[in-house]
């Protein structure tokens, strides 16, 4: 089973289509969709704006129920949150390994296209670290999942 989530990566305001890179927290970023397995190996990556709630429910994609009302919906939501924590941990590990894409006040000083390549390289290097069984870095306790963003960015890079 693989799990999908997203991560915002701060970046310098681009000169073209600047408002298309402002996220819901009101800073410039590129959103990255990450799919990983239970071992934290990234199986797919798309560096551009995508939102959790914007995905349609499919037999192969379990999306959140925004307001679970029944007991089965509440059980589903709890199970989904537990499963999603795997990909959130993966994103935290990658951001801890490669601090240039972490949100701790740093900003990528490149064009959106180059920033997407840097983000993609960080996730590829993470997979190499996992393949060679390098120790996992400590992930700060305050790692916060990012959430939805409304606007598209101009690149689509997949692993």
C-alpha cells in the first residue's frame, strides 16, 4: 500500500505569475505531492500545486471525509489518519535530511522550475539513502503537515 500527501516548500517570489505561488498560509511555495510505501520509500513525486481535498474518491485512492458523521465514517477517518502519518513522517525525514527544502525560515532562491528540480533531487537522494540503509535523521516533534493549496505551479516532475 502507498500513501499520498503533500508538502509546501518555500521559495522566492517568482517574477512571472507571482500570485500563483502564494499558498493558503500566505507565503510563496511549491507544493509537492509525495507517495510513499510503509518503508518510507518514495514511489511517486509531483512538484507543483495539488490539494488533498481536491482529489476525487477512486477505488485506488482513499480521500478524506471532511465531516465524518456515522461510526463507519469516523472509523475510516481514524484509520486514514494513521496511514497518512507514514507519508507525513517520510516528508519530515526528507526535510530533515535536506534542510534547504525545510520550512524553518529558509527560502529557495531559484526560479520555480529549478526549485522543482531541487525538491525532486532531495526525494531521489532520500530513496538512495533508504536503499543504502543510512540512519534516519531526527525529525522535529513540531513537524506540521501542510494541507491544501489553490493555485497551479508550472512544473511537473515525477520520480
